[in-house]
DNA sequence: CCAGTCCTATAGCGTCTTGCTATGGAACGT
DNA sequence: ACGTTCCATAGCAAGACGCTATAGGACTGG
C-alpha cells in the first residue's frame, strides 16, 4: 500500500472514472487499472464494482476512501511542514549554551531573531561547562552552541566565531561596601567568603585562579545550580562572581556590583559543525554574527 | 514521498542508526542510506546530522518524525479496516428494496444477520418499484436488492434467488366489516373506495388488475409515500391493499384485515450481479437464503 | 600511533515496479 | 449495426529498489 496507489484511488473516486482520473493525474489509464487491481488484491477488498463500461465505488471503497484521503492530507501536511522548515520560515534551533551564555547573548539573539523569523523556536540546552557545549555540538545533539572560553574552541570540523567578551563582576550582599569606586582590585577580595558554582564552569575557574593568586578566599557554599548564586548572595551568605549579564538584575535586587580592576574578561564563542546547517539554524547564526559585529 | 521512505525513516529514528534499522527491517543498509538521502532531497531538509560514524536526528527530523508516525498509523488503521471489511467482520451492505420488501423480509434478515455478523451495517435504499430495484443492482449502486415480481427478474449478469411469496391483504377502516370470515372474495370489493399508491408499484398493479376484473372500484386517494396508506385507512378515507408484513401493525392499530380468497401472492426475489460479492454482502445473501429456505 | 572495528556512503548490478503505447472486449448511443 | 466510450490486458522501456562489495571516516585497544 504505497502513497501513489492511494492517490490514484481517491482521484478515481473524485473523477468518477479511470479515464477522467488518468487525464487529471497526467498518467496513462492502464497505469490506474493496474495500480487499483494491485491495491484491491493487497487489501483483499473490491474497491469498485465494475458495471458495464463504468465503475462504481463499492461500500468497502466508500469506507476506505475517507481514510485514504486522511492519509494523503497528513502526507501533504508533512510535506508542507518540511518545506517551511527547509525555508527557515519555521523550525527549531537547538542551542547548547552554558547558563551564563544562555542569559547573554542568547536572550538578545533570540529577541532579534524573532523579528525576522517569527516562526523559529529557539530551544536552549543548558550545559555546565564550555567543554560540554562543544561536546554537544560535536556529537550533533545541538547544531550550534554558545560558550565562553579563553581559547578559540577547536575540534574536528568545528567552526568557532568570536562574539563579544563577557566580563565577570563581583557581587556582594546589600550594604557590604567593598570599595568606594566602581571597581575593585583582586587584593580587596582577601578574607571574603564566596558562593561558588561547581568546578569546570567559567566562573569557578575564575574563582580558583583568583584564590590561587590571592590566597585566603573562603568558599561559603558551592551550588550546582548557578541561578541560586544571586539569591544566596542577597541573603548575605557570601559574595559571588557573575557574568555581566546578571549585573542589572543584581543591582535591582539591591546587591552591590563592582567591576574588577583589571577587568576579568572571557571571550564568548559561537560554535557549530562545518557544513550545511538547517535553515533555521543558519538564520540563528546569521543573526548572531550580524548583531555581534561591532 | 512514499510510504516506504517514511517507514525507513521512523525505523532509523527508533533504532538509533541505519545499521540497526536495516537489521530490524530485514533489508540491506545501503537501501536505507539511499532512501533517506532521496527523502531528504525531496523534502529539502536534513533529517539526520551525520556526526562521526553515527547519525543524530536533526531538529527538523524530530519535528517530522511525529508526522511520519502519524501517517504510518493512519495507513495501518486503513489496512486493518480493509482487512475487517474483507473478512466480513465489519462492512456495509447496500440493499436496494421496495418499501414493502424493506419491511419484510429485509427486517428479519437484518435481525438474523446481526447475530452472526454484529459489525455489519445494512443500509436499505428504498426504491419505488421492482424495476427500480433491479436497475440499482445492475448499475452497481447497490450490491443486492430485494423485490417482489411476478416473474423471475432477468438481466445482464443478474442472479435472482426466490424467497418466500408475499401475500397481499385487504385492510379496511375500524368497524367497516366486509366479511364474516377471515377472507374476502374479489367480488366483495365492489363499490369500495381505495387508498392506493402510485403506478408501477406491486400493490398498485394488484389494484389495477382487480379493478379491471371487478369494475366499480374507486380511488379515494393516490399517495406517493406508501407509509401513509395505513394512516389514511385508519382515518376512514378508504380501504387499502398491503403486503402481509403490515398486517400485524394494521391489526394493532384497530383496522380490519382480511386475506383474499383466492390468496393474492407475489413472489419475492433476492437479486445481485453475477460474480464476486463483498464479504459483508455475501454474508447478507447467505443469511437470507439460509433462513428463507423452507 | 597503528591496526582493527564499526558505521555510513557510494558503486555496480539484477530484479521488480511503473510508465508508456497498442489492442482487446464489453456496453452504450445513434 | 456501427462507432464511441469505457476498462482490462499485453508488451516493452525506464526507473526504483533490492543486493554485494568497497571506500572513507571515526572510535578503540594494544
């Protein structure tokens, strides 16, 4: 039972005869004869009554015609969906991102992408580390990834575009004034307690590096979910290190936010595998690069 | 986009790879490669990401896989429906019948048929005359027909089975005693007024024959719908001629019912075209002949 | 780091299906 | 009785799909 057979079947039903249907389908009439004969044999049911030189839909055929139409409608819907996806009109982009990257720049990219491609849905898969993002892209679990990494990510068939640099900020509980200016030097961190994320994340790497240099920096809490760092800081449990995407939110919440002097920056990268991308994904990449170009 | 391609597509999705799917489908792996490549080209969408020596479903593929499964489910449902119809488990029998035949014996046949084939639906198309019933069968608009006719119906490729004889009865308004016994002779009809159906029906043929023999039989009303004859008789408009199937109902309604002496009988026939019948229709014919055999 | 293994893609070839044209046969209209 | 109008069948060319063999890329174990 192939699609063509059903197509012929409903055409004959609608045209009321083999000959008319053949003309409408632009095939020879014997092709219909054979296709229907085969279908009838396959289904074990007589679809048409051959009466005189005409055919009449049998009761079985009548019952099956509706189902056949349903199948063809679904098939058409699927083809239409595929076309939309192929043209990038609709589709889904799976983006692997670390949670800091997921906030910024991905949120901005999504906002811009939706202006030109309203049908495209962006789904972000959170990864814990840049390495994990890259792994997801390389393994094909996502088509693109966004992550911060000191070096340009490399890998078999991997393409990396440099986005803006992310800046890490110091966030301390409300009222805990650390410096009179807008920036702090690493030395001023001495003796402070921190809420940190688990190892293998960019912020944790920064913390470890600072701790190794400064010494005397204590861990107040280590959390698996980075989104709870700010709430813990706000409760006074300790200070936190956060990407600049969080700064606005932290300030609104009452926390004190300081830049580092010198600034702690981390390049952010857009990565995808070499080769043809899905139309929706290509749109995502194009949008990202167009807006990220400074 | 043929059924086989979709079948392969979902198999690969479910098995997680071409090779496993090929084993499950019992085809060679290259067949899958080519089928999917063709499908992707046809849809203009990459269904799988080829990553390393494996494949991963793309987001487009993910969106289309559900639709493909839907199509295949519908296709299976259709196949199952066809099988049921083919086996006669379910199905519909279109029976052409005159309205008198539709009452009896068709009603009894339906009752018996439903015992052995509960899934079979009988649809009766009412015809005005035996000639019309035969025409509908010959033209294939119905597979079988039931009608009363003095002679065995003949026609190109027509098969006719004799059923029981239908007996016509005289029905008169309540209280209008015609005879002391259960039967009347034609002479007793003299001077009576009748409610009759339109020409070309079996009862009208009987009336016309009697009227020609007896003379002095008046038409009180001629109705197009035979079902209104009994109500009109009950209101005293005139007497009526009815097949025996109506007798019980007429008596319950208070009318007086008499047989004719000699009895007025009309053979009833089951007709269908020569050749293979739909399973459900064959069941209908078998049931009819089995119960009608006296 | 190299060989072995695993998986998909391609090539080459045989068979089955589908397309076509030509023709038969039955049924209808004139 | 004839021609017309259908569907069915026959015969043949082109395409689709089956298979095996093999290439190529990527992981694994020594």
